[in-house]
C-alpha cells in the first residue's frame, strides 16, 4: 500500500467513523473501475498494516530510480529540518512531506556511510513520496516511538539515581 492510499483510507476511516461498509462503498465511488473484492482487500490491507509492527528501520530505499536515504545523523540536523519534522509529524495529512524531510536522495555512498542531499524544503520530493510503500513510513515512525520510549525511560532512571544520591548526601 502506498502512502497516498494509506492517507486516503485513513481519511475515509475518520469520515465514516470506522464503518467498513461505508469505507468500501466510498472506495467504489472514488474508483468506478474497482471491484468489490478489491475494495475489500484494500481495507483489509490497511488494517493489517496498522497492526504490523515493522521489524527494522528502513535507512535507504530506491524509488523511481532514485536512492533515498534517511537523515544519517539526527544530531546534525539544521533548524529548518527540525521545525518541518515537528510540523509534519503531527499532521497525518502531510505524511508525504514528513517523508520528504526525513528521506532525501543519496549523493555519496560508501560501504557503511552515506550523505544525502541538502534540505531545501519538501516541494522537490513530497509528491514522489506519495507513491512510496507505507511500510517505510511505519518503520521510521516505529523507530522514533521506540527511541522516545527509551529516552524517557533513561531520563527517569537518571533522575531516580540523582534523587537517591541527594538523599544519601542529606542523611
């Protein structure tokens, strides 16, 4: 399923409050050539994709003859990249724009390292990202959710250790 299809089905789910029959009917209205069985398969695929947890982060992928790479070092991102990631990650209607910030053409590559194109906004690649497999989006979102969970847990552990040290010093 592409990112474009995923966003369309997700919007239909919102519009029809999860009523599968209405969603299938809407798909049939949108695409008059679509068969009922195919519309049902699309809805099932959407639900399966929601329940699948990606195993690995997709760092590089090829699409339309271009090799795209994930930002190789998030500690080195520039302000504009950070602000756009923050803006688009909260807006599910702009998944393709988020992907255009996170993944850009690889300009230099060796065995274990790569460089990506400088960030100049999302307009150059956001439309291409609409046709990318949604599993790539799911893999990067799962990575960030896991990373966020680990960082929060480590922060809590660190705070607890500092509090214990303070208590020992005060006794």
